[in-house]
C-alpha cells in the first residue's frame, strides 16, 4: 500500500472537509487533527480523519459542513441563473441573496423556491452530492368521474 493510499496532504484534507487549507492547519494546531511530516510534506492519516468525522461530537460539524455545501450550491445556482460574474460576491442573508458587484453596487435577490436533494456521498471525491433545481409548481387537478 502506497503512502497516498493512507494519507491526505493538507490540500487533499481541505478538499475532503470542504474547508480551506488554513482551516485544516488551524485544526492541526488546535489538536483536533494529528499531522505527521513525511519528507517535506505534512500529511494526515485518512483513517484518523474518517474516524474523527464519524465521532458523535463531530456530527454537528457535519451538519454545518452540509449547510455550507448547500449554501455553495445555492450561490452557484443564483450565479448561473442570473449571470453574475465570478468576482461578484454573493452572500445569503435573511433568506435573500445579497450580491455585491465588483464596482461596489449591491442588489438583493429573493430566495428562489428550489428543491434541494441530497443524493448521497461521492466516495471517489469524498463529497456530498447535492442537486438543486427549481421547484416544480404544477397544480394537480382533482378530476372526478
């Protein structure tokens, strides 16, 4: 078994946890994650990270992580639907999207009615699979014969 099969680099751990490299480094500094140094690279044992994520005290963090994934997907949806530029900042505040354009102007977009489906976990990429689509507002007719 190769080293890459047993360990995450800091960047890989950040991608897996869906946080920044700086956050992973802070987790290491705080002692939540243990890192080893192999050569010039700091690495984290994959099994330790899997165990940490399955621990009961981490389940709340998992929910927050899923919230972040959903928020990111919502922002991506709004960016694509309304054609906002990549450098336009989009935040979710009080059920509205607040867009700050690169020229400093701000606008607000109401939270669209969307269906959010959590389809599972992508084992290859170690990420939650979240699909967001517009809510289908078809009216059902109650036809009686």
